């Protein structure tokens, strides 16, 4: 059903090209996300991970 709907908007060739690129896009998206966390305030991100949250408790 999804195939029929997509064929109305884009062609079958475009769908096959997209299917070939999906793993590559997922890999680069993961690399981009990890890079973003690395170069930003990673403690802010890791505060939402339950197991790691206790390791960075602030001693005030």
C-alpha cells in the first residue's frame, strides 16, 4: 500500500535509489549525532541516561 502511494508522488527508480541509500544515511546520521554530543555539553546529554546520571552527581 505504501509502495502504491509513493509511486504516485515519485517514480519507482527514485524509490530504489532511496532504498540503496538508507543504510548509508543511517550510518552518517549516527556519526553526526555522536559528533554533536561529543562537541557539545556531553554531561547535559548523559544526565538523561539513568545509569550514568549517578556518576556525575554534583557535590555542592
